[in-house]
C-alpha cells in the first residue's frame, strides 16, 4: 500500500472516530427544561451534580437537577420549554426535578426547599406536575397558582386558575437543612432562614392531620401546619391584591401573554 493510500485510510478512520465521538457527546447533553429569562438582585444557580452556587447568565438553559437561589429582594423567572413559567421569589431555593415535555404534555416537578414560587403551567398530562416542599407534595392540575414554604415546614398554597391537589409527604426528609443546601467554603451563604411572613390565620378550625389528597380549586387557599393539620379558605382578595409579589407576577403574566 502506498504512503498516500495509508494516509487516506488513516484520515478516514480518524474522521469516523471523531464523528462517532461528536455524536456520542451530543447524545449525552440533556435537553434543557427551560431558560432563565429574567432575574433581579442576588440570584445564584447550582447546576446539576455541582456543589457551588454561581452567578447566572441571562437566558442560560435550565436543566433537571439545577437549583435556583434568590436572596433578599431578589426574583427569578424560568420560562419552560412548553411556554409555561415558574418564578422564584426572594429568600427561596427551588430545584427542578425530572421535568419533561413529551407528546405535547408537561410532566415531572420540582422541590421548593423554602420560600415562594409562582407558576403558570400549560399542557399538563394526566399525572400533572408535582412540586414538593419539606412536609407536603402539590400535584398541579391547572394553570396559575403560588406557594409559600416557611422555615418551620408549614405551607400555604393559593390557586388562581385550575386545581392543585395537596397531600402530606410520608417521609420526613431534611432537604431544607444546611447540609442538603450544600454550603461550600468561599461561596455566598444561603439566604437567611426566614424567607417570608408566617401563615396568616384563616377562618375555622384546622382539620385533622393531612392524610389524603385535598383539592384546592380556583379562588381557594390552603394552609398546612408543621404537624400536618390543615385548613382551607377563600383567598382574601383585598390582602392578596395588595401583595407586591402577587402584583409583580400578574404584571409578568400579562407581559408574557403579549
């Protein structure tokens, strides 16, 4: 075999190896579940499998396993691949878990360590999207809702459109502990562990410990105490409409609809 033939053969082999390597690398890159389309103030991102919190970039992809942390007077917005949206309020940590958009339907969910989120979700499958807090799981069946997870493990949920089913988590996990938040020397400390005001009293007595799914529909609010007792009420429209977090999210919803 001539030198030129050997060189040509070697080139073909190397090209084939390079092509296969590139294809394999592309297969290993997971599809993002959304983009960080807006952030205000002290926002940090911990990418899946990493230990450190880093400064974000505008419109950076968000993948399953990524967590977003908002400090004082800070907010972030993630637009999902199906044009749904999740917003993270100040003094909050939220992690995306197993979200997927397949066959036109959104599935999966996330973990709200503590703090507040606002969400508008579309094209949900039969199982909906499940968002967990330290002491409850929320199965989202409809579009617009918000939740506050307090540092004492109590929870409040407001539903503006659609339906959210809430149940108590069977396992008492410690995901909101300092260890699970993964503090790393040299990195910014987590936000102070008093993210939002505690639950306001609601009319009527708290029921027995939450042991099965409780359905919250449009115009309703649910409070779950740390011991699992719960109470439902109508949303106090005057109080709700004066909340800066609510006002800002309603404004953003109108902006994203245009």
